[in-house]
């Protein structure tokens, strides 16, 4: 199966009251683990190359890696640029084979955000690529605070930008290692009342599993970005591998156990969002 666009996986998810996981990739081992989890469960996923990933590995290389994995999979796999901060970030992703890009204009005025996003949408759609946008600012557990999404700005952005999906800030926070809801359900409902797009929650690792399931089944939240809890699984497995193989200097051998560890956690994550038992 060839790689899928964001639209191709999110629209059915929204209509069927389930959600798709946007899985944060940092290297080959975790990307491979995510796709193996998708294959074992039959559940579509989104492979995401965020700023950290792109700083470590050139985007053209990531594009080839993501497409290699996606094109050999039997389930839809979206190849996504996460948090592109410029037009160039997004265009490089499109030119490198990504099927979806996110322009993060959350720090701009709403007019600037709409104007730049619309420019990207025009170029992306001409290439068959989906676009995710963001209104409001999702903060960080040990960094910049959030700025909640205003319903009137979400409505304007939804109507004027042309995006496939809208990332919002309603209490979700990036890089949380502990789960507590924090979701402002009233704010989410107010946004749903004035928009029709699939909604995205970044910082999904900080949202308890039962809340994710509830949101995917009872709201238009159709995509959760998951990174921190998967990185924790990778780190724990790597520490154990280093201890168990203290005389080894072979990175392939040392990293091998991380694939199964990350795959197991990924299966739990995507099964819950899809409404399936793990």
C-alpha cells in the first residue's frame, strides 16, 4: 500500500468516532516499531518528523525512510512533517515525499497565520499533500505556557485557511511525563460548535488513556500526537540493554531491544484510540 495523506485517514476516523495517533519519530528504530505495531493491529498511523528529528537527520533522508516504510506496509501510513515553522520547512517536506505537513503559525497573529497557511495549502494540494494548521499555542511542561484557542479565531481559520485538520489548545501540554487530564471540555465544545474540521491535540502523552478514548469517541478530536511516553519506553529499554550487554560496543545489538519495547507500547496506544482491545 502506498503512503496515505492525512485527509485519507482523518476523515474516516472522524466519521467513525475514533482517532489516529501521530507518532513522533526520532530515528529508524522507533519508526520501524511504529509501523510493525500498525501492521500487527491493522490500524493506520501517522509517522511524524518534528523539529528535533529534522535537526538530527536531513529531511530528504527522512522522506525516503518514511516512504520506504509506508510503501511496504499493508495499512495506511501518513508521512507527516510536524511543526513546520516556515513555508520552506513545509515545501521541503512536500519535495521530499511527505504526504502531510503541519504549518505552526501559532505565534503569529491570526491574519498572518491564515495568510501563510493558505499559501502552503495551495502548493500542498497541488502535490496531493494534506495540511494541518494550529490556532492557539500548546505550551510545554517545563517551558512556555499555553495560550488557549479562541473559538472565533478557530472558526475564521477553519473557513479561510483550507487546512485538512486543526490543532487546538484546550489544556493539552507538550512533553508531559505524567498523565492528568487538564482538558477544558467546555472550551473544546465551544470550538466544535463553530468548526467542522477534524481536531488535533498535541501533547497527547499527558492525557490519560480513558480521556483519550472518550475524546475520540465523543468529540471531533481525530488525531493525538504521542511522543513522550514512547520515548520513555525507548529509553527504559536502552538502559536495560546497556546493562544486560555491558561488554558490547555494537550499536545494532544495543538498540535492537528498543524496537519490541516501543512496539508494545505503540500497540496499546493505537488500539485504545481505535476503540479496540490491545
